[in-house]
C-alpha cells in the first residue's frame, strides 16, 4: 500500500484564443479602467481595527479583479463627510467606496457606501454581517463582488468561495482547514492522522469528501452544517475522490482494489460503483468534462503521464482519447469549456526539486499558452468563470495558493507560511 500511495503522490504532483483576449465590458463602457477611490470611514475606536482590515482587503480584492484603477485614501475620514462630486470629477475619480465596520459582541457589521461621481448619485448602500469577527475577509470579498457587478464587469463571484485544503503537520500526519482565497481567514476542521485530498461534495460547499488512512484507505464525508464525520467505504491500495458531479450525486474515484489504480464512478443515491477504466498501468485523477458526458484523467499509457478522456456511456464508451500533445510528463489537469490547464514536469533532477509549469491548451485548436515560468506549480483548478485558475506553488519548504487571472496576465501568490500544502479544492 505504501508503494501505491507514493506512486500516486508523485504521479498527481502532491496530487481559440478569443476567450483569453476578450474585451471587457467595463473597458467598452468607460474607455479605460474606472478610477475608484477607497476610503476608511471607521473613525471611532470601536470601529478602527476591523474597518482598517476590511479597507485593506477591499483594496487588494479590487486590484485582483483587474477591472479597476484603485487608489486608497491616506487618512481616515468621517462617515458624515459630504461627498464633493465636482472635486472627484475634476480629479478623474469615477467611483468612491466608503467603508466602515464595527464589532457587535462576537459578530461584525460592515457598511459600504459606493458613490458614482459621474452621475452624482449613491450607487450602492449596503450592510454586510458576519457571525464571527474572523470572517471579515469574506465581507470585503462580497463588497468587491458587488462593486464589480455595479460596473457590469465580468463576474468575480469566485472570490467568496471557500477553499478546503490539506497540509502536512509532520511525517505521516496532515490537517484539513478551510480558508478564503487569500489564506487570511483559516479554520482547522480536521486533524489527527493522515487526512488528504479534500474535495467539495456540492456546489453549496456544505460538506466535503476526504481520504483518511486507517488500516486501509477510507473515504469520509464531513458535513459542515452538522459536524458529522460519515464513513463512506474503504478499499485496498488507494481511494481518492477527485471530482463530484454538479448535482452532487456522483463521485469520480481513483481506486486500486487490485493494486493498479483505475477510475470509478460512485452513485451516492444508489450506492452503486462502476469501473470506468480497465488499464494494466496507472489511471488516476478523473474530472468530469463535456457536460459530464466524458471523464478526463491522467494515465501512463504512453510510457509517461499524460491527459486522456473517455466517454461515460454510449456507442463510444470505453474509447480513450489523448487530450494533450505537449510535454513529456503531464501529471495533473483540469478543464473548463474548450480549455485544459495542466501541470507538466520540465526537469529531471535526482537531487533537487523538479520544475513543474502550468500550460493552457484548447481542445479546438493548436492554441497553447504557458502560465508559469519556474518552480513547482501543481494541481490547477478552474473557477466557474473559466478565466481564473487556482493552483499550488511549492517553494523553499512551504506552499502558496496561486491565482491566475487569464484575461489580465495577472498572477498572485498567497503563502501558507511554514507549511506544505498536500492538495486543495475550491
């Protein structure tokens, strides 16, 4: 079993271009990126701490969108301060976001006033509440989403999605935590033993699957609403949930009941298990593609890891198609529409960490785009918007969550200081 686990970890990497060059609606509307001035109106002592935190987070979020030219007010202002629209227009400021926050017991309340200097009107006046003060990053993320929606820019709803990740605490042990995309908010969910490969069980992010090593690999589902940790089943060799259908009723599993790993589909409602691939080598890391009519996976059918796809049913069921034709060691992949993002090993060192870079390819053309330049970049995951990718970057004995904004040539890293991330989902 240890040999199979090692093979999987190595194999999975710790497990037309019109879309990429799309013109933003916001650019069409304003002629260039709208200038937004963000002001901190949390002047009272009780408001100061969290107002400043949300103020800084909102500025960062707006910059991440790529849809704004962002400026921050240097001084804290009064929330009653009059808005001088003429002065803002004179200084070419299009929008003014004024925020403040206050603690109420264990909870936090934040307020946003968004002014449109061009129309001279209040564009948004909204209150955001959090049950715990620690979740303040999500209040800022929600503000950024709402401001972004006001200018009718492409959605950035992915900002408020929770990340679930596993990271190593010591040899043979790992914990699972939840976080926001910046790793500012972090909450430990599970610990004790080896807890790996967490995968959201539904779009609502109310539960997740993960593998725990007991006497054999065992799949669990942890329900965040009840705290129930439900054992699903176990298997010899290997058992990992790699993807879940949109309705949450089917799970793609990597299993190795007879030593060689293959792709299986588990029906949550009926409890039935169907073997999808039957190959004498290694098939791992299945992902639903093409409206869940096919499954993309990683296999060593060419003598090295590469990306393939197989229909789930129909006349072509069982017919395997090669999806990627660039790279000689492609050990992780994810798809959205006609695009595939994958991790490819580009060095072969026996004594130091190898280089893995990310590439984006189209299934409809010869389009290929390199997304990273160095380091160990692995486990890429598309957001539902198709223009944002999250991945794990390993460097100097610690890891970071990476965000790539495809349409804006923007890459950001958010480190989990001093820790090595095993895998993640969002």
